[in-house]
């Protein structure tokens, strides 16, 4: 019984031990500039033209409608 528990416990270690070593290709994003970051660590996982300066067009429109409010 104890041997079964020990074997059961160790059977979960190899998949989790090697999971961190896997790498994934950067996603294909249809945008002029984009960035993908890990929220917890702040580490940049992938980016495409992340340093390019762009006007925040849609974001500006959304914030303007939010600030002005529904009555305007």
C-alpha cells in the first residue's frame, strides 16, 4: 500500500519537471505592433514591433465615450 502511494506520487513528477523547458513559437498576430507578457513576473514572452510608437486610436475613442458618459 505504501509502495503504491510512493509510486503514484513519483509518477506525477516527470511531466511537471519537463513542462517548464518547453518553448512555444510566437503567435501570428495581424497587428502593426503587439506584446505578450507574463502577468505575474512581467517577463516579455513575445513581441512584434513593440517599440514602435503608434497612436492609440480606438482606445482614445473608448476613453472619450467613457469620460463623457451616456448622456452626451
